[in-house]
C-alpha cells in the first residue's frame, strides 16, 4: 500500500474517475468522436462523449493526505498501456513486457468497477460481522468489560446493534491485489489477436467475457479452466482471445466469419453489467434484439 502512496502523492487531485478508461473507450468511437451507450438498467440508448461515460465522481478518493493515490495508480497503468494498445491496433509486434503490462490493464478492468467494489465491500462486511458475532457469542469478554467498566451483558447489547463499517482503502487494495493475481495468469496464456474489416466489435463496462465449448455442467467457467477462451475487445476492429497457458502472442489473424463476430458481440452484451458500448447504434440494436429473442434479457 505504501509504495502506491509514495509513487502517487505528488500528482494533482482528480474528481471524475473513469472505471473503464477513456483512452480505451476512444477506440470504439464513431466519426463524430462519440460513443453509443446502451443502459441495460434503464433500457436507454444514447450517444455520448467518452469523457461522460463509465465514470463516477470520487470513486477512488480516499480520506487523508494521500487521498488520490488509488486513482493515480490506475492512471500510471493507463499511461503505460496506451502505447501498447496502439501497437496492437496497428499490427506492430509487442514484447513480453508489453504482454505483462496489458494483462494488468485487462485485470483492472474487472476489479476497479463500481460493481466489483460493491460486491467486495459486501464480502468484507459479512466476514467482519461473522467475526464480531463469533467473538460476542463465544469469546472471553470479561477483560473488555473490566476495561470499559461495564457489564458483559452491556457489551453484548451494544455490539448486537452495532453495524460493521468497512474501510474503502482496504477494499480497493484488496481488489488491486486480486487484479495482480489475474494479470499474472493472463500474461502466461496464449494470445491470439484478430482483426476484422467488415463489421464492428462491441465493448462494455465489463469487457472481458468467457467462452467455452466444454460443458462444465453446473460449474461456471473460470479463467483457468481448460478450453475456456478469454475474450477482450481491443477496439471496434480488433479482438484479443486468450487461450490456455503458453508464451505465444500470435498477431495479424483475420476474422471474416460474421457468425463468430456476432457470437462474440452477443457474449459481450450479455456479460455487460450495465453499459454496452459501440461506435454503431444499429449494431447495439441488432444484438439487443437477438439477445432478447433468445431469452437472455
């Protein structure tokens, strides 16, 4: 935690925090520099500026002297990733170091979202609440009662009505640590980079999706399960597919099968938590109709 604070504390404060990076969103804009955003929650499709898309005010702000260090940590990763993203789009070869850096960017796209923050907050709260209840029910409260000069029964009554509060910095640090573990896995997988001439790829507020031909029964496919493809749209014309473990990065692959492109877009749409993003209004409408007809929404 301290390393991130020390590296970032001299950088100016920010307020508007993109959880899907703006430089990435710009790879999905139309000729007007805008992006079409479908809100699954509100069932609204709008054309927006990238600066007003997938962001919240003070999402990563921490109380104290180093209030902005989390946001600046993300910003440093974005600064390193921007050049790599352009190299991939322009079919320039990327290095092993680039692969590692871009893996971190992909992993952070999973764990820096409001949904991930909220779910982890609930997870921490449940653990702390269970610990509190266990201590109250089974622990030795006599030393604490003497220290506070109240009865054990009073302590039990007080703690029963106390709501556990989580620490935002701890929550975000946990999520960053999760992301680092995921990034390590992504960097050790086979990468296949596909390009299309006809059509476009969608992206979303949860851009990584999983596709598998293997039937795992009641199990939800995970990133380490054999045969599971990790799909990440690089731009409206470029797609990264991560396979099983391996060192190779195979670039310059052409994808011409419209059914496969459609299948990828359907997966992206279904996997989106709230926002589906594209440079093409008609594409979102078409995929939405296909998803609705198949009963996914």
